C-alpha cells in the first residue's frame, strides 16, 4: 500500500540529502522519539510503532529511509519533484487495519510539518 503527501516548499535535492539525516530526523518528526546508535546511514530509532533498525540511502532527487526489521517493510522517501517535496511511504500489506493507516498518515503529516519549518 502507498501513501503520499506533498509539501509546497522550494528545497532542492541536495539540501534534502545534506540536511535530513538519521541523527537529526527526530528534530523534524515528533513521531520519532529518539535516535539510538547512529552510525552514518544506519541507526536504531524509537517511535510510536516501537524500536526499529533503520537505513538511509541517497537516491535520485532525495533520500530513502527503510525500517529494516519492520513487519510491514515500511519505507519512505523524501524527494524534490516538480510539485514540491513529495513524501512517499510504502508498506507490504495491501489491507492494513485502519489504526495502522491512520498512524502512517499521522507520521507523514508530522514529518511534512517538520520539514516545512526548514
């Protein structure tokens, strides 16, 4: 299942790649409560869903962040597109329960609002 949110803000891909790092991601997203054992592009995060091993990758136009031990294989990207900054989240479950859908939408809204403050 896929989720999208768009932020109408003029940030370029290089800015996203340089400034949205794992060691500071919790500053932009209250859903993420703490960053543990941050090493370059891998860390552990504690968030409203629990504790996860996380990996960050530089991709064309932005970044991809994957929750490696998430049972739903949650991954999200933050990229610069024509319409602005696009937050795109995927999970491997085609019919998740409504509470999980609501929590993903809350997470993306929180992250979008945090990035808007950049």
